[in-house]
């Protein structure tokens, strides 16, 4: 490829890369987007859970999680699978994850993610003037987290509720609020409902935002090529090598999900990312089905249920199996069984569309933003399962950092420190 030098090269065409490109365009930069797939939003953004959980941002690392994880690994339909790799990055990530499995770290991270969530909510509202919410199936559905264990439910309601936004419900009250849970009600200890949480189609959002990018006067287009190497010299990145040639630029933004890890390593930047493989199924909803109107999370089963248009999206599971995106038929069968047991009449489960994707996670579940040791290489990575939730917020923060504007809140450990 022969291209003029671009002002900003954003690497990655998922929800994080697309929002990064948009906010940088609005900040006054000229931007080109580099995406390896023929279309945008085809990676982790394609069939994710669809929930925008601005208040429910519980980090994966917490006190007691290592012992729970050991039990989960021996359960046939457990939420976790682990396959040891001969890759030091897996073991380094696990060591850092275990170091964050304590109450103090969990609370510190939760506070920061709540700040990021509220900022992202505001930025999504701002973007809605350009990308109407109806284009990607947005519904302000609220979120209901249900608990089967009395001990876990009691622990959840004992946590502070600083803005008094939650409603604590009995199992019967939870099923009354969301009738799709009727068959599960006798097994529920209770539930916690938060209004203001939303559901939407992340892939449709990506497609709608791409159309606005293409119409923007400072957008230099999408280059469909696979980035393979960053070329560093004199403390800066001068070009990115792709399978179709070199692309040069003044600034480079890594927003390519788990692919950012290998690409950053070519420039000597070691990112603490690991791919957490998740699964989802999508099933059609007919007039005879009792689909949930509210976004539901089954806390013990770590499973999300969301109605997106005329389809039910069910997402769950964490497989630590490296960069393996293949569909495991046993995991999909387990997810389908769980969905039928939890909401037996919610959708047509005979017409399931399965999906698996890699969620790029940091050990403390917080995204990483800002410049690297190369002055013009910027990060917007590590969103884990909350990429759709945080994408608008981190994109706006990245634009603040790249233009030298103050951020609306202290980034703390969200700011990358090599």
C-alpha cells in the first residue's frame, strides 16, 4: 500500500477502536483506521452480552475468587475452564491477578470503574445526538442481578450503596418484576435491581458509528490489513507494518483487543493482557415467548440475559485457553441447558446461533489508557467483558490525553505505567 503519512493511525476496528477514532476526529485530528477483518465489529464486539452496565462493574479479582475458581474448574457446566500453556504471559497474568484477589484491591478498582462508567454513560448520551439510539437497539431496561445463595445475597446487600440507586428484592419480588424468572423464583434468595442500565446491539452500534466515520471530513478511511509489527526509532513509532505494506503516521493508537498484546511487544512494550474466552448464544423471540424485558445477571452462574430487538442474547463463561476462538460444543451445550433451565420459555432455543470471542482483560479488570514509552504510541486496551460499556468513556479520555486537556477525573491506575 502507498499512503500519505496519516496524523493518527487507530489500530483496531472493534467498538473501542471505532469510538477512539470518532473522539479523535471530533478533537481535531485526521484519522485512519486499520482493521484486519473485511468489516468492523467482527471480533469481541460481534455477539457480546449486549449489556451496558455502568453501575454493575464488579472486577473479576476479589477475595475468595481463587477458591471458587478451583471448584468451578471441576464442574461440568462451571463458569471457568483453565488450560495451562507453555507461555510465560499466562502465568505472569495469573500471578498479578492473584495479587489483586483481596477486598482492598477490589474496592479500589470498583470505585475507579464506577467513575469511568458514569463518564462513559455521559459520553454515550452525547454521541446519541449523532448516532440515534434506535439504530442499535438501545433500551434503558435496567439491570436485575439475582442470587441463589442466601450468603452471597446477604453479602451483596451489605455493600455500600452510595447513591441509593438500588432496589433490594426477595426472590418472589424479583420474579414479579421480571416474569421471565418465574420458574427460577423458588430457587432465588433475592435480587438487586438498578435502573439506568441499558442493553443494545454492540455490532449494530459499530456499523452505525462506521457510517458516521466515513462521512466525517477529517476521516481518511479504513485500511483493511493485518498489522504485524510496529517500527520504533529514536523513542517514537514511525510506521506499522501490515500484510499489505507499511502505514506511516504521527501518532498510533492501539485499540485492537487482545491483538494489541503481540503488536505492542514488537515495540518492546509488554502489556498485562490475557484473552478471557467467552461464549454467547442468540435465539429468536416469537410472540409466544416470555422473554425478559429487564437485563438479568444470574450471579452464581455468571450468566447474562438480554433482549436485543427480537432476539435473546445469553452470554457466559470464562475459558483461559490462550488465543483459541473455536466454538467448544460442550461449552455451548452447557450454556444452552442453563438458559433453558433458567428461562425455559424466553426464546426459541431450537434455533440458537452460537458465538465465542476473546475479551482482553487486565489482572485488575481496569482498562489501560495513555502514552507508552514511545511518545506517539497510545493505548486504549484491556476492557475485558465491559468493552461496550466503557468504550465511549475511554475514547473521550484518550482524546483528552492526546490533546493535552485535563481529564474529568483522576485516572489513577487507568493511566498506563510501564
